[in-house]
């Protein structure tokens, strides 16, 4: 008899999650972005989690959800303000298992329930395809400087379904 794979679950962020989320952030950047960013760019990007206290404050100041497998965090996503996905990271060992889709869908539903008509995200080059498949449309290319390194991303936007009207436009 085959055994069912454990299903990811969602829960809210707790301050005690900060060290493991910082580790997920760094591992995702180091292991999943090498095709799109140089090692120097990856190091600059990952440095955002070096100060765990500041990283934790960033997560606590937003609506942050944690995805868990068997009660262990494997990914997280945060909503900044009413309508902007700030962070969405999944540990490389859990990549491709629907964790990012579950997190993104939850943020979309929460944002819509709070009255947002659309969501935006500044998607890294390696995440743009993921967001595109979810209905996000590229609006503009951006270049940001992080610790002296230039990083490119794309601002993408998705119009949310009107939760109040069945059959509303998506």
C-alpha cells in the first residue's frame, strides 16, 4: 500500500521563526537563482538576512505566512501593505511541490478579502515565470542596487477576482 505524501500546511509567522526563515531565504537564493544571477549578486541579495533582528522586524511588520511540511517551515511569503507581495521563498528541498503556489494563492485570497483589486510583485528573473503562470503580467523592468551589486527584476501585476460577485473578472 502506498503512503500519501505529507501535505503542506499554512500558519502565521512567529518571531521565533526568524532564524529558520533567514536560512530558507539564503538557501533559496544560493541554490535556485544561479542561472539568472552571478555569485556576487546572489551574495549581495542573500545579505538581507544577515541581520536576523532586522529580517525578523521586516517579516513581523507585514502579513507573513509560513508553509510547513510535517510542522517544519519550508517556505514563507509576505504581503506588504494591502497589495504587494514582498517576499516569497521556498527551501530548495521543497521546491516544485506546490508550496510557493499555496503561499501565493493564500496571499491573493487574503489581499482580495481585504479589498485589494490587484496584487503586484517585484519578481526576480527566476521567479517571473512562476508568477506569469499564475496570471501576473509584467509591467516594467527594474534594476536595484544591493550592497554594490545591480540586480534586475520585473514588476508584475495580477487583477484579483471580485470575491463578492460570482463569475467576476479575473
